[in-house]
C-alpha cells in the first residue's frame, strides 16, 4: 500500500495535534486542520489504512488515532519541516552560557542545567575522554603542619584532589622524593596505562621509602582511577519524576544513569549530529514510555553527548534545534577552556 501525499498530510496533522494535546485524533478534527480536506468518511478510510501500515493505532474502539513510534520516526526523518531555534531560546542559552566559569570537566553538566531549565525536561550530559589523555601535573600543596592536598590534573582539564593527613610532620625531602618519582613515572603517561600492575612496579621501586610513600601513591592512583571514569550527570531530577508519574520508574532511570556505561551505550545509538531514540526500541525497560533527544559534541580530546528525556509527545520542533544549538555552544566553550589550560 503506497504512502500517498494525502496519507502523509493526514499523518502529519495527527502527529502535530497529538503532540499539542496528548489526545487521540479523530476525523472531525482533521477536517479543520488539513487544507482542502476530503470528507470525514474519506479521512476515516485513510486513517484505517495508516493503521494497517503500522503508522497509527486506536487506543479504544470509539476513539481517534494516535501515532506509533514508526510514524514519529517517519515524521522526524522526512515529514517535519526543518526547525530553527527560536530567538528567545537562543538568547536564553547564550546569556546563561556566557556566565559559565569553571573547569572543562564541569562545563557539560552546567550546560545540561541550562537546557533542562529551557525545556522543562530532565537533561543528561556525558563526557567521555579518549585514551590519549595524559597526566599533566601532580602537585602537593601545604594546608597545615601535618596536612597536604594532593592534586592531579590531566591534559583534558580534569582535576581531582585529596586531603592527606600525616601522623607526623610532613618531611619535605620525602615529599620531594615522591614528586620526583611521579614526574619520572606518572607525568605525561596516558591514564589508560596507569593500571594496578604499573602502580605496583612504581611502589616496588620506592625502596626504603616504600612504607612512607605507599599512602601517597595509593592516593594518586585512586584519583587517576576516578578521572578515568566517564562523567555522566543528570539535571532536573524533579522533572523526571513528573514525566514518569511513577517514583519507582524515575528512581530506576536515575540509577541507570549513575551506572554510566548503560547510558553511554544508549547515547552511542545516535551516530552523529542530533537524533532521537525511542525508549521502547532499546533494551532498557526503564525508558519504555520515553523519548531521548540527544546531540553529540567533541574533538580529538573528548567525546560528549547532551540530551533530554521526555514523553513521546514532546515538541520536537522546539527541542531538537535547542539541543543542537546548545551542543554547538558547549563544544566551543570546551575548546576555549582547554586552550586556556594549555596556555
């Protein structure tokens, strides 16, 4: 059965109306929406055929029709007019982004908060470092007589610190010995190389200073291990509870996001640019009733994704260009922040 221009017009009208109202759409409503609309009987026939093609479904016998995932995909891929971000949304993003002043690692989550505030939807930001990220600096900063702060910074701008308290006056020569080993064995190494066997070799090479230096090296590798993990943040958790209308489902989604790897694999289903994933098409039952709109950003240092979670009837024409624009601005901001760190 051919998907004629009339069927496309009927389908587009139903989808637009469903997104606006959330209610099944009947033939009577369509006669008021479609230019040069045919009779209600003809429209009912068209709707029946669209049901047979898998584009519409009828919740109840006497109800109108609602679009299926297949219909929404067709609409997004070919029927929806090219959407541009509104000037008000652009101003909102620009003004808020201009106020961001933090290290590169936390920029994506800050932009996630902006896009959540703009759309009223929960937002997810993912930042995945590539293997060539190296340890740029390791420092020990004095805080008190027996207290030091250990600082580790990577080439992509991520930083971790840990407060160390010694049961004795921190020996300057011992700390110099520690930094000497770090500069020779850890600095400029790719973080993927700095695994447990490598750490054990460094500790073994400490010789007579082994017992004294062990807590310091253990702390360094704990910080590096934390840095190596991909950063995934969620903004707008209260909105997620509103969308799910089920606290248990919302909690399961938050737990899934905090596990990091599942949500990153889900984001990877969008190959490039901006795209939409329907939860019911994934292996994650938590997202069954949801839609994820996501846009990629990144360069040769990192990969990232900015996304929102919403119901299937979100305003795609508004959300998609907003996500895409925010991801582009985020990418520029990240590049500037990384360049500042190099300088």
